[in-house]
């Protein structure tokens, strides 16, 4: 994919932007030079921090009139430079635009500004007895950034991507100005910005759908030794109407250390887990024996009872602890795939055997409805679909980073050849133009059309996805 060349922000251009009333920081805070992944660095020309969505639209319009590049950023939670502006470009920080509105006329949705976090969305929904229809597993993400990426969670087995269920958006594009769009009005603009990583326009507001939450949620975890058994269990459970949350994972148990000539390092035994969630009235808990009885033989390892909003917040204390210990700073390699189940059966056990220990021992492997992805997302080829996330929970030592990235490249080569596609929130390699081509895949023509309609100058870009 190719775009027109854009200019660079200089002193005169930044002064012009300030004259519109948009706040432009003096100097660049080091926090804007890298992202959550800590694998890339890029220093923007400046950082603009709009205080209202109108100011964000003004900044984009100014850039479009001047032919100047920019990159939108929320909390910088990308892991491969997707939220980093290139040298000479402007970072547009949308994190202050975090308002959430509850409508008396529509209790099954919240209107969220792009910088609102899912932590705040879950808390706001809980106060009115509801939960998001789909929420990401990691809640310290912004609504705008998640929709721009796609977004998957424990209810994606039934509802698909967050970008697929969102009801309406407020969008500004370089070529078309600002306006509301949705399934029934301005559909072209609506489709162009969902799951395309901010390359076609800015998401300035979103109607996030909710569902009623029953009094309690019972969650159970089953472990299988064989990946095929875990897949069968997830597929069967996903067909049940009473299951509202369903996620999987692969986990390693250390078994010792290698000692053969030329070998070193720890050995592990990988198992495959399935976690289900069933919400119910307090006096009518589910019968787990009946629910799990027809599944491939596995081991029930835990049962918990609480609320659905509590389940959605399950990872918050863990990440707060890592932050407090300072274990999140530094390189954190990550890769995400959307895979057909056949590729998981055939390749995952072997790939995990070669996984560097620094990458960790617990990785999500959860079903996704392949018919409900973002409209410009290239889905996997084959039966069913799941999201595989291989990521480090803490920063890895500098000398281990290259081993982790080499493993990602090998997994990328083998899984894409088996019908998988990249969900490009993680590491995409050192060549941004090649990364973009790999991401768009069979949807290249649709991406090119969206680009030509909504950002023909190619102003919206990041260091991870160029071209």
C-alpha cells in the first residue's frame, strides 16, 4: 500500500495549531517516545493534548489543511509502536477525553469519549446493573483505541469483536470532517475506522452496548492435557445458551532443566485450560456436574462465585501489583493471532515447546466468533476461530529480547502459512510497510479504498504501520 508524502511539523505549524486553541505541550515528555511494549522508540515533533472532542477535530482539520502527519494516542498501550508518531509527526493525545454518559432513554448503552477506560466503563455499567456486551480482558485500555484495534474478550466467542458490536461512532476524518456514523447512516465511514488502527480517521465517541447482569456469576476452570480436548470442550460450551463468558489459556508447569549435550534451560509440561462463566439468580446456581459431564475428560481445578463485573475486573489487582513493583517497565514482547482451530491443533504444542522461558507460562487461547470481526479485518482461513496471545507479564531482560522476537517471527511464519492472521496489537517486525501488507491480507483492496476516501494524503500513520 502506498500513500502521498506528508510534510513535517515545524515551529510555524505548531504556532498555528496553538492559535486555534488546542494545547500543544512545550517539549516532548519521554512517556510519548515509547509505548507499553517498550520495543520501539520514536520522538514526535510535538504532543497536542485536546481538552474537548471539538479541539481534537480542530487539530485534525488543521493537520489536513496543512498536509501534516499525526498519530492518535490514548494511554499508549500498543506493544509494537502502533501508538507512536514518527519523527516530524504530531502525537494527538486523546486520553483527557474520558467522559462517559448514561442515557435515561437507552439503558443498554453508554456514550463514551475515546479516552474513557474500560475500567471506568465496567464501573459505570455496574452502577446501573449492567455489563458491557464485550469488554477486553485488560481493562486499562481506552474505548477509542480498542475499537480502532478490534478488541476481544471473554464474550467474543458469542459476540465477536468489540468493534463489531459498537452501535454508533463520532468520527473525524482528514477528508470528510466530523460526523456521527453507524450501521444505518454513513456506513462507509463507520466501517472504515473500526479495526483499522486509526489509519482512516479519529474515533471521538462511541455508543458501547451493554446487557443486563444477573445477581451472580459462577466461573469454573477445567484443565486438559491435550489441546484437541480443550478445543472440543470450548466448542461445545460455546454452543450453550447459559454460558455467557468463555475463555481458554495454555499454561506450563516447570518439570526440571535440560542436561543433554548442547541443551540448556528449563523444561515444561503444557496444559490447556477452559474457563466458563454462567450468570444466574442467587438462589439458582448452575449444576456444574451436568454442564461438564459431556465434555472430554479433564480436571476441574477451580470454581468461583461472584459478579460478572467482578469477573471483568479480575486482572486489575494483578497488574496494579506489577506496576507497584516496577516490573512493567522495559521490553515486553507480545504477539497476537486469529487462528483456525486446525492450526492450533497442528502447530501450537510444538511452538510452545520452543517458547523462550522469558515469555512466561500463561497465555490466552480463547474462541472468537469469526463471523463477527471488524469489517476490514482479514479473518482466519479454516474451521472456527480463536485468539492466541503470547505475551510477557513483566519486562524481559535486554539479552532475552532478541530470543523472544525470533520466536515471534517463527510463530508468525508457521501460523500464517496455516491460515492464521495477525491481530496487530503486538510486535509486527522491523519493517512497517511489510507489516501493514501482512495485516491487511485479503482485505487490501478494501483498506486501499477506505484510505483513498477518508485520508488520501496518508496523514494518519504510526511507526508500526507505515505505507
